């Protein structure tokens, strides 16, 4: 078995960027006599799983009960009988917490546990390879998109660090909506030795102008962060950059947050409207932060840091005003009560599932009307040092 895994991993390393799935298909047919191999990627809305080899073929809705959906949601392998006595094995396509989709291997006979473990390990290698190859080919992005993205959305999705990441101390996930036309709302993060840094932006305006404003803000924050600057320097550099570009006519409401992964001590700069809510047990409460000026409103604005503690078992949600102020068709605003109810309902789900649940509840509140404003939901599950590590 180790030799088989080595041979298949070598085939992945040697594959052309757009031929990764075909390479693992050939290797599995040779090493395990597989009769079918495919990778199914989650779409931008995380509503379905779509074949790389035939992008019009779906493995089912992610709100359904298919074997593929169970595998994606549970992050565990699922065996399923198929025609002619064959057996389908579904395993997660996940790397460092980033859930890309699921990997299907169909075998002529039911596999033993070591064979399933080999396929699971190969799924991790395949996910890592797909994520790297995504920079060099459009094939996998075309598979994920089920309708054309607006120019603004194209920029926003390319600017994201990912949709989820795992660490021994936490699991972090985020989602943007409306997925195919999002304009200014965004999130960014960086995992560094001893520290997680998270930024959530509620970009002003709509469309391409909002996306360009957000891109400038994110890159200014990254510039300060990657130069060793703390939250205050990140906020002040971004604010000055925006002001001298737009002279106060355009600004961005932003929350900057960093958490010490050894102690759980959180530091925050609240420069606008994104809100932080903590779920502790069955209680949902807003973290009270003093709101400071949005980035870019005035020249040489100075910012201060506020602190609070995050305990093992805590869940933090960061949401933009497109969530808590949503008013479809002139109805009453979605508000903190409905939002808290949806967040409380996620307590048995990991962060990667929780962001989708909160977004679905928001869409259900909107009923048949489209979101009028961009919405971002970020969820942080805090395990503390020595917490469990997820695949």
C-alpha cells in the first residue's frame, strides 16, 4: 500500500496543472483497478458539487442527503454500493481546512479499511495539488462557477485567502454573498506563529467601484501586516492610503482582529460597521467595542486597540451590515434577534457548516427577493492551544 500511494502521489506531482484529475484517474486504474475516478468541486455558493471531468454532472445538492453531501459535511469517507456489485468511495477534498469538494473512487469490489485509508490520504494530496494548480489554470474555477461572475465578484473571489483554514487552536471559515455579484464586502486572514489576524470589510458602494475600493484597502492592510505592523499600523496605513487616493469621498468600514493562539487574548480595532458576536453555550451576545472612524474618512486618523478574551469552546461570528440590517422588500430589518437564533442553531456544526447555515437563514428571510446589499459571514471556532486538529 505505501508503494501504491507513493506511485499515485508521484503521478500528481508530475501532472500538468489542467490534467491533475486525469493523472490520478490513470494511477488509480493501474494501482487499484478502479472503474471510475472523479473530483467534484463545491460551487461558489456552496450549494452543489460539480464534476471536474464533466462540469455538467453534479454529485448532488449540499442541502440534500446524498453520499457526496454526507462526505463533504462530515469530512469523513462514505462507502456507497453502486451498480453491478461495485462500491463507490467518497472522501473529502480538503487541505489545511480548505474544503474544495469530494473525491470519488469506484471499485469493482468493496474495499477493505487500508484501501479506504489510502484513498483518504490520496484525497489530501489531490486537494493540495488542485489548490496549487488553480493558480495556473482556469479549469477548476470554471467547474465551480454555475453562472457568470460580475467583474466585481471576479476581483473579490481572487482576493480571498480561501474559504476556510484549520489550526490546532481554531477552525475559521467565511462566505460572501451574493456569490456571483458581490461588490465591496470581503474578509482576509493570516495565520502566523502564535497569532491569527482577521480582517472583515464592509465596502461602501456597489459593483466595480466598491470592489476596487476594497482591493486597495485589503492590499494596504496586507502591506502593513507583512512589514511587521500591528493592528494600529495596519488600520492607519490603510486609512491614509484611502484618504489620499479619494480625499475622504470614499471610505471603508472595517474590523481588524488578532488573537494570540497561546492565550486566546483578542485585540481589535473597530473602524466601522462589521459586528462581532460570541456564542458561548446557548448564549449569543454582541462583543461591545467602541466604534471608531471608518478607514479613509479623514487624513491621519489615529486608532486605538481594544481587548477581550476568547475561551476554549467559544464561537465568534463577524458579520457585515448586509446581514444584520437586511430589509427585503421594505420589511423589518433582519436584526440581532433573528441573527442570534440562526447562530444558536449552528452550535452542533463546525464553522465550515455554520457560515452556510447563517447565510441560508438570511436568504430564507429574504424569501424570493435578492439580497440588496453584500453580506459576509465569518465564523471562528476557538479550541485553544492543544485543541483538536481537523483534516
